[in-house]
C-alpha cells in the first residue's frame, strides 16, 4: 500500500462497508483506513427502536458513519449511523469518490514518470497530503491556479502532475442564484425588460452568468465562479445593471436571493 493510515479521530465521518449484521449491531470495515474494522451497536443504527436491524443495514452496503470512540491499543472503533444526516452522507461519499479518483491519478503520474507508486508518494504525494489533507484538493488547486502551485512546489514531478491534473480534473467552482422581479407597465414594457436583462448580461463582461425566465415577471440569474466572493461580485454587477436600466425607464425591479 502506498498510503497507510492509522486510526480515525473521534467525531470524524468515515466511509464503511458492512461486513456482517447481527441482532445486536453491525460489523463494518473502514474503507479509508486500510479496512480496519469498526462496530455499530444496534442503538446507534437509527433513531428510535430498531425492531429488525436488516431494515437499515445489510452485508456489502456502503454506509457513512460517525466515529464515537477509538481504542487503538485494542483496535476497537465504535461508530454511529444515526448521527449522520443525508447531507453529510452525500458530501462524504463525494469526497471519498474524489479521493479514490485522485489516488488513481497519482498512479498515472507515477506511470508517466516511470517510477513506482510508492516512489511517487515519497516524491510528492505525502507532502501534498500533509499540505492539503486531500489529494483531490491538491489536483484541483494545481488546475485552478497553476502559477501559485508552482510557486509552492518544484521538482521533476510537477510537469507530469500538472499534465494529469489538466486532463482529468475540472477547476473547482461555486454556483449561486437569485430571482430578478422585473415589471414595466409601459406600452413597450416587455421590450424594456428584455433590454434591461441584456444590460445585466453585458455587465458580466464575459463572466459565467446567465438569465432565464421562470415565469413573468420573475427571471433567474445564475452565476458560476471559482469562489463565492467572486460569484457574489458578479451577481451584484449583473443585477444592479439590469435593475438600474429598468428603473431608469420607469419600471420596477428587485433581486431576491434564493441560495448562496
């Protein structure tokens, strides 16, 4: 194994595979920790009384658990299923998938450099894990800001690493949206609204922004950017341009945020 991990920490979320199910609980292996074994007591499987534990877990199932306690001297890891909500589960599973992909990418880098995977971890993998805590985050960072990445790291491995990153990892981005309510009672009101929305898109100046009608007088503004601060600024510029243009022509307009 190129990556060997010890024990998880209390409170950590871990991806597990259910190995066996008993009436009193389920035994699982921790996929991210070299298949160390853990135990989910029946009281920690679900909220409320669990009559049939197999209604909740079954052999071979992938689950996300929260670490309740670790006794490394005995190798005991106590886990909880009920302490993990649906959002945490989806987020953790995606992180796990990303990290599995990143480990494969390290193998590709090693292959292109004609070195072993263990050597690749010695050369750069372990350092990146220490700096980023996630290999996938390191690949994303390299794609998002190559110059900054190269300022921090140098060596024979960077060319192959950046090449593999660009081929396989999309730059990280965030998405925000809001609703513009645009009203004009002028005879050419629809044309004025349309012109105002076009002014908003023009103000984006090439940024990733779009406006779609969700039912007059409501128009959705969707903005994507590498980080929230930039996305919020684009949203502000686009919405202000549209609102100011319509108001200047006698209409009314407001922006209502739906999510951030």
